[in-house]
């Protein structure tokens, strides 16, 4: 197991978008170190994000985020956001040549219509 590095986590939180931090502290919370959660919540407070906004983000993720067999949230295949749907697709070589079918995870932004 990798030891927790508070300084590295703080630097990462400062560079992340508010949306990313909200995803981490809500959807991905169960898989995080308690110290990391404190750092992210501190950074959100520094940015003016209150507990009500965090609760709103939590309620938006509740029931919509897909989870794997261990109960952890699945990530979108195209970005770090939480996945809300899974569809069949193709694994493509260099993004063009379809090689084999596979399951792809989609967040709300990348979900095909």
C-alpha cells in the first residue's frame, strides 16, 4: 500500500476543478483516505463551497452512479467523472480500428444519445 502524502494531496486538490473535488468528496468518498477527504473539504470551503452544495452533489450522485462488485463507483471510460451508464462498444486501435467488443462506461457528459 502506498503511504499517504498530505502535501501531495493538498497540491493535487489545489490544482483540481471544483467539479472534480465535488465528485471526489461525494461519489468517490468510500475509496478515499479520511485525511484526503479532510483536505478536499478544506479546499472546497476555501473556494466558497458550503455543506449544502456538497449535499446537493451527493444527492445528484445517489442512485445514479454505477458501482463495481466491491461497491466502489465506476469511472467514465473517457474522463475521470463517475459513470452513470454502461453500453457495449469497441476497443479501437489508435482510436480508429475496431479490435474487439467491450463494455464502456459513460458519465452524463459522454453518454451517447
